[in-house]
C-alpha cells in the first residue's frame, strides 16, 4: 500500500502564540496513521501564503492545515482550481471551517483519523471583489458593520484568551455603535436599510460557533445574508447572546436573504472581515464559487451544519 504524502502547513502564531504546542500534538496524531508528513512552517503571513501555494502545486496527496481559520483561508486561496484536497487539524481560536465540516475542534486524534481516511467532499467558496478590483476568497463568513468591528477589536485584544474575547469586544462596540446606511443588491434586486451589520455566510458560524447565518450550507451553490436593523443598544445587547444558538433569526430586527451574487455598499464605509481576517472596506461584491475546493471530511456524517 502506497504511503500518502501530506504537506502540513503550520501556523505557530495560532491561538495567540499557542500554535506551536498544538502543532506538535497534531503532528504526533497524524503519525499514528502512517502518513509521510512534510512540515511547512510559516515565519509570517507572507511566507505562509508562499508555502501554501508551493504545497498546492506539489506532488503531495493533500495539504493539512494545522492552525485556525486564517490559515485555512490561505490554503483556500492556494488550492482552488488545483484539485489538491485540504485536511484540517484545528488549532486556532475560532475553527469555524472545521465546525461546518463536522471535524472535531478539540480532538486531534479524531481529526487525524479523518485525514487518514481521505474521504473527499467538494465545497463552495465565496469571492470578494473590492472597489479597487482586488479579489480574495473565503470559506465561512464575511462580516461587515458591527460584527467586523467586533472581530477587529477582538483580534487586537491580548486578553482574555479564547472565545471570551468576542462577547467582551461586542459589548464594547455596541456601547458606541452608530448605524450604517446600506444599499444591498442580491441577484440584481436592490434594497436599502439602516443596519448595524450585514453578514454573508457560506457556512453557519463565525467567531468560534456564533451561528450568524444558521441555514447556510457549504455546498448548496448559494450565499446566506443576515441583516440586523438599527435599534436601541439595549435590544442589541439582548440580541447578541441569541446568535450563539441561531435564534436571533426569529427576532423582528433580523432579516435574511439568499443569493449567488451580493453587492454591499454603505455610508459611512465599513470594514470587511472574512474568515476572521481583514479584507478591506466596503463597497464589495461577493459571489459564490460552487464546488471550488475539496476538503477531507468525516465519512457518513451530516456535515451541513456547524
């Protein structure tokens, strides 16, 4: 039996510097499945992206990302169109790609077993085009407005570690928030709304399990859009906890749409975050790329929900 060759993309800065320990654990777990693993460790973001592109065009059988959603996004950019499968050993803060695909986020042995089994699934990506013509792809959620500001603040926070950063950052941003006037075009139909946020989801969750677009499915050829209308700060503070369960969609200030091409414009302009990483500023056009990349996923598991 031929030994499968794996290119392991390692982000030692994942989990705010805890990624090196997580990588050692992940590599040990992968070794139990007899895989021939080549370690590719990024010194910084630019070097990591270069390594990802090299791996995607190599003779390895798969890329395995040992890191978080930002590292996965680099692999997506590199692997789309190449046919190179991507495996995940979650070692980040959010790990929302893994959640959407049914890959355990806290069990390296189970995640390694999925890589070893080599069961492939084609999933959609989304492409963002900014006003300057630059493009990038993402796999989970593109956040604009309040949720982008929350992500920006959380990314700058050294403490607390882990998921507690998100609710703390959310409260800090809600207290000072002013609404944005959005012009939104979904598959050619335009609406205008005063909103606090507009999120476009290819998967249900961001921020480590917050179900902002709970009905999103990774291979249905469409994007889900969640809008939160402007309202009092108190209403926003009570809405925020319901996002973890996806129950916010039943509230009157929340509107949901679905489409293949979504154009977002707003005044004042707002930042755009995708897969937890800053992409740029609105306006932006977001389009679905059906079946654009292949992942190694659990066999005989329902992986449509996060």
